[in-house]
């Protein structure tokens, strides 16, 4: 059995440079708007926002969408800041490894 291509991302979790870059992008936008962590996160906790901004936690897609909406930017604007650090997750080589053999017709 082949590993999922997502296994190529072990250094993209909490406390990674990826998480810290995403957190910085969120914090910079929050500061530019003059929002506190509590104002940005409500109803989420200030602690959660702090953990995300310091790169200690990665927000779920739903939480990231919520934060982006509060910051007045599309999620893509936050991702764009960290995009250079993302590897190609799924490549043609992966496709060849994960695709079933073609069916043979008689």
C-alpha cells in the first residue's frame, strides 16, 4: 500500500515554519485593522487566535475561513503569504504510483 501524498507534509503542522508564516500573515492583517485577538476570534477564544498567530496551532479550514472573513480578505490572501513554502503535494509520479493498472479488454 502506498502512503498518501499528504504524508509529504510532516513539517507543515503545528510549530512548523508553515504554521508560523500563516500565523504571521493573520497577525499582520489583524494589526493593520486595529483588531484585538478577542475581536478577531469571537466567538472563538483569544487563546485560540494567539496559538494560531504564534504558529502553535493550525486552524481548520472552517476556522481559517472565519478568520479571513473577519479580516476582510479571501482565504487565498492568507494562503498566498505562505504559498512559497508549500511543496508540490501531488505530482505525476504520485499518480503513476497510486493509479490502478488499466483494465485489459479481451
